[in-house]
């Protein structure tokens, strides 16, 4: 064998992502999490570069976890039928442990579709409103269980079918515009009523 060389690929963030994340966090009062199937260091670097994970948060425990670590801490998902609505409700085994890590967790790396579903279910079980963006088949379960599922316009048909809203612009700014319009409509209807 003869060594020819090595090369690396770099997929840069879109220019407006960092400003959009900052706006969402500071003015929009939104808490953003990155769920990725990538390696922990890759997901962490993207989260820091985009502003989802601040450098001072990166050193805290439970701010960056793998899907496996997350499952070990919070346990499995449980199902039970609601007496009032007869619908199947999901919860997690170790809710007290999730309460400890809920506000610190910013990056979930090496996540499987089950991990995504478990995280959304865990947040909903503590009374949080959850919106999920996704484009692939690994996002379908999380899109379905979320309060609002946002599929990217360039995503697969399964993700679009599972979501509540399909964004024609496949970027984070479109997500913010959706939130802005949704809040605007909600406030106007509330004032009217």
C-alpha cells in the first residue's frame, strides 16, 4: 500500500444560525437542545459554534450526554392508559433524575430514534411544551409525540407526514418565524376572547 494522503470535510453553519439561536434564547425565551446521531465531540463543537451550548455550560455535568448515558439515568419509557381520555400516556421511569438534568442538558449525541422520543416524552411529562424539528426517518417518533412537529421542506416524506407543520425554508430562521406567527395569533385570539 502507498499512502496518498488524507482529507477532511467541513460543513459550515449557515451565516444566520448563531444570531437566530441567540435571539431565540434571549428574546424568544426558548430553550434549544441539539439532538444528534454524531459523535459527542462533533455535536458539542457544533452546539458551541451555533450558540446552543455556551463555553461555560460545556464544563457542567449533564450538559452534554450520549443517548446511552441519558437512557441509563432516566430509565425506560412507560405507558399507561388515561382514565379520563382513554388515550395512551407516556412517562419515564426515573422522573426525579430527569428533573436534575432537564435544565442542564443542551446536547444529546449518539442519539437513536428511541432516545429522541424518550427526551421529548420526558420534557412533556414535567409539563414543558415541546417543539421538534426534523427531516429524517429517525425523527418521526419525536415529531409525532411533540406538541408541535416541524418538518424541514427538504426532509423525507415520513417526517413531513408525522409533523404538524412543514417548513418550506429548511433553516432555523424559518422555525423562529413560525414561533413568532404562532405566538402572534395566540395573543390576538386571547385579546379578542
